[in-house]
């Protein structure tokens, strides 16, 4: 029993000893499997290391002599070199694009440049531009829209009578397409100005109360370039309110270095116009034209009065409505 005890104790001591770095395994292969099983991270690292060494052998050009020394036949060596060259060719397009001196051609629209704009007055009823056309610039102005409503057809009859009277005296006038009162000169705006300027106008004019105006009498007007002459209905009542509006608008325009309203501007609604400066001839006809208007307003007396609750800021072909404050 003593001998057996000593044998068992010796076996336990040998089992736990680090003399052979193993726990009862005697085969070298078994020791290796045990070590890989206990350390999976080491096993993964060995696997990656083997794959990297294999890639290096493929990517590194080997000579025929080296291949023969490694046990490869000449045909296998050629296949290895062809594989390496094929891989290099697959990477070549990227490097060739970076080192190439050739440029992609520009589209014809950009290569030819912009064509110079030529105005044709015949397409605009003989009107001439007050400023040259330039891409990116928008002709704009603020005005009071006057809606005719049920008086639209009767007002058209008035315009027809006025134009006929002028034609009898060798003056050709064109009826205005709509009825409005301008509150600014024609402004030239860059595209990126339109939104902030419109918002500034809304902010300033939102404090202006709504009002009514009354049209009475005819007047003759000409633009600064004296290229067009206008026949208009004058504002009799509501001039003070319009003046207060233009003062606020001019303050806003000054921040963009835009011109203010005419210093001695007369508030009016143009009803007809003609090309050129014919102010003297048209003024000589004013008594007859006033007589035509008096007859019309004697019948349509309510057509003289307009309630102003909204202003319109026109930029190009876009209309931005700016409401006034309720009373």
C-alpha cells in the first residue's frame, strides 16, 4: 500500500509538472493540437500569416531559376509570371488615368461661349431697352395693382375711344395691358438679390395700413430716355399714402445701392403709350381726351375708386404679392 501510495502521488506530481509543457500528452502532434485548441487567437494569427506569405509568393516576380530551385517546372514558372503580369495590367488603368496628359473635351455650349444678345424692337412693339440685356440680371419694379373687376369691358371701351381720338390726329397709341401705379423705377437685380430684397420689402411694408385712392384727370408722361410717351390717369386722393410707401421702399433700396423713386414723380396709372417723345402733340390733345374721360366716368363713377390692400413686386415674369397691414 505504501508503494502504491507513493506511485499515485508521483503520478499526480508528474501530471501537474511543467517539465514537458504538457498535461499527459506524449505525442508531439498531440501537443501541437492541444496548444492550438487552447489558443484560438494564435491559430487565427498563424492562418493569416500563412495566407500573407502565399500572397507574397504570388505577387513577387520570381525568376525561372528560383522557381526551379523551389521545385516548379518551367511551364509552371511561366504561368506564375503570366499571373503576375495580368495582375499588374488590372492595376494599370488607374495609374494611367492619373498620369495621362489628355483632357476631357468641353461641351459645345461651353466651348463656343455665349452669344451676344441682340434686341429686335419689332418683337416688342417698337420699344427700345433702357439698359442692355445681360444674363443673370432681372428687370424688376414695385407697383399698386388696380383690378378692374366688373368694369373691365367698359374700361376697354374707354381705351378704344382714347386711341381713336389720337389716331385722328396722326398719333398712334397702344393700350396698356393692365392698370397699375408704379412705386419704383425699373430696377436691375441680380438673381441672389431677389429673395432677400422681397423679404425686406415685406417687413417694411407690413406696417403700412391699407387705404383707398381715387383717379381723376389725364396727364402726359415721358421716360428719362425720352423713348416712350405715356397717357395716364392721375391719382387725386391717396397721394400721401403712396408717398409714405415710396419713402419706406427707398430706404430698403438704398441698402442694395439701387436708385430711389423719381424725385418729382407723379403717381399715375398709364392707360396708353407710344414710341418716341410726343409730349407736345399729346398735350395739345388733352382737352379732347379729357372730354372722353368725363363722359365715361359720368356713367361709371365707381370706377375711379380703388381699395389698396396688396402691392406687387415683379421680378422678370414672377409676381410677389406684399400685403399691407389691416386697418
